[in-house]
């Protein structure tokens, strides 16, 4: 069955981010039901991000031409479903669980940059609106965290891995649809792309932007790993935690929907300053917010701490040569979404048992560092190619 690229991407993003919306906030709670300590949970999650880094780099590097992106996503979807099922079966043994999580992290992580690479390619070729496609992913995240968070509260958190497996099977099935038109290789892309990751980072602007966004987005590490545990320790239920996550992403959806209108006249540098300052405020206040209203207000900051920076980075990548996009997306996801979060998760795992305030304050310090590394005067406004 043939569908438009917009339809194919929205279904693909929905499946991926719905599963991610269950995994990211609720997987630590599942580990807790398997009798793992907070230190062990922090170790597993930190190692998981390291393998996500490896997977992003490995599989993005294998994509030599944009015409390979669709099939690449299909294979990764099936592999994600299989490995998540294995995690559910191997939870009784730490090392088997570690191996399962490592495999899952590698194949699942690659779906994010490759999906964004496909969106960026169609944005260049057919003027696809990335913001509107990406908000479907945010909506799916809300569905995952709120619907399945509520379901987990009803039937038990020990079933979370099987919920994720079911969603990933759906994700694999919708990938079988055929988008028309397919992404087309440019003439220079038909020749094997020999540009390496290190070669891309020789561009000083790219290097500084990627380090800055790694610090700012990496500062979400304590939030990703410990927010659900933090809230439940203050008397809120797992369902409440799902609601808090859902609120943050609902606000994210609104900003993604209006992103072109809101940010089209903002330079990349200005957007980085905005997201960095918002992250500093959010993490400094996070450890002290325990009432329902306080938590909801801070969750609204997610539209700035994540969306503004992500939009700016993707816009910058979209203006680069087509045969660089897949690797740039892989680098972005590997550095900001994996490596930085892995390191900061490990550090927050040391500080969180001492005091949650210490862990979240450290995250604010990393965001502060990102402001100083952000290069000045980077505009990178998108010019559509005909």
C-alpha cells in the first residue's frame, strides 16, 4: 500500500515515540519491580545510553545514501521489538538483562537519527514540514506515557516491558507501508559517501554547536532517570508521574506545531541561549518542587529545555549538504541523546542517593556550561532547494 511521505513519517514517528514514551519514564520503575537498587538502575541506564551512542554512530555510518533510509528503519524496528521481548524474559539475571538492554539500546537508538534524517531529506526535496511531523512523535509520547502509565498503575508495573514490545510490533508493521515518492539520491550522493564523523567535526561551528547541545540536552539525564522515582517518593502515584510527563510533552506538541512561526526569525545562537537558560532555571528548581502545581509549572519548561534546542539543531543540520545529513543526525543523537546523558546519568546516580537536589543542581551546571560554548552569530536559516 502506497502512502504520502507525510503519512508514512507520522505513522513511523507515532510507533517509535509511543514506545519511547513508555520506556523512558517507566522503564526505571519496571527495574524497581525487579528488585534492583537505585545504584544498579543508574548503572544499567548509564550503560544503556553508552550503547545507544554506539548504535547511533554505527547504523548512521552504514547509511551511505538517502534511498536506504526507509529500509534501514524497517530492519531496526523489527530488531527493537525482538530485543525488548528478550529483556522481559531475562530480567531475573543482571548480566543477561545487561546484554539484552545493550542490544536493544543499539538498535532502538538508531531509529531516532535515521528517522530525523529521512524527515530532513524530505524537507529539502518536497518541502515537508518537519515541525508538524515531529509533533506527531510528541503526541505519541504523550499517549505512551499517559495511557500506558495509567495501565501500568492498574495491572502492575511488572508488565511494562511487554507493553513496550506490543507497541514495537505495531511500529514494525506500519513501516511496511510504501511511501511515494521515496527519498531521492542527489548525484553526489550516488557515489559512496566517504565523509567521516571526525571530518564533519572539523567544522568549528558544528563542533561547538554539538558540544553545547550535548551539555544542554544531556542535563536532562537526572530527569529521565529519576523523575518518576523522585515524584513517587514524594507521595505521587505512578499514574501521576505519567500525567506529569504527559503535560510536558503536550506543551512540547504545541510548540512543535507553531515552531516555524515562532522561531523562523530566530538565529540558531539565540535559540541555544533560550534553551540553555530555561534548563538552568528548570533544574535548579526541580529538586524543591513537590506539590502538584509546582511540578506542572516546571514541566511546562520542557517546551524550551528540549524543543527549542532540538528544533535549532535540526534546522542547522537541514542546511548542510545532503550527503552529510544522516551522519550529522547520528552525531547529534549520539552526542546529545546518548553520550552526554550516559555520563550525566552515571554522575547523577552517585549524587541522587545523597540528595536529589545535588543531582539536579549538577544538571543546571552542565546547561550553564553549554551557554558559554555556544558559538555566536550562527543563523542557518533554511533555504528550500528546488
